[in-house]
C-alpha cells in the first residue's frame, strides 16, 4: 500500500492505490486541508507542496493548471484533491497566496 507523509507533523498514513492526497489526509489521518468544494477540484484551496515521490502521483490536471498555473516544475504545488497516489509520497500543506503560514496539521 502507498504511504503518504504529511509535513510538518510527519504524520504518515497508508492508503489504497488511487486515493487522492485530500482523502488520505482528511479521512485517514485527520489532517486539516483547506477546502470550500470538499474535493471537487473547483475551489483551489487544497494546496500541498510535493517534497518527495512526485513520480508516484497522477499527472497534473487541467483543474490544477487553472488554479495553480503552469509552473509546477518550479513550485511543486498540487491540488490535493486532484493528485492520486500510486506510491510513497511526502507532502507539506502549502499556504494560499497572501497567507504567511500553511494550515496547522
Ligand atoms: S478541495 Fe477544492 S480544489 Fe481541492
């Protein structure tokens, strides 16, 4: 089973192949990921920064490009509700633009 580690808390959860980072965090580990659309890919709030294992995530989606632009290769920020897990990944909760701190874990 793939393992997802959320920083800065270091909380690690196992999840089924194909689970979104959003579901892995929100449902399995109790991690608070910001959302207004509850995983529908429309609010753009559920940002996470990929620290390791980017190759184990599903490809960058059109919804992500709409909310985050086309600079993933520089920022490594994904929408957690669009990124599906296919192997071990480490992510950090990412602050929204205009906020200085990421949400608490
Ligand atoms: S939860 Fe709204 S875009 Fe991901």
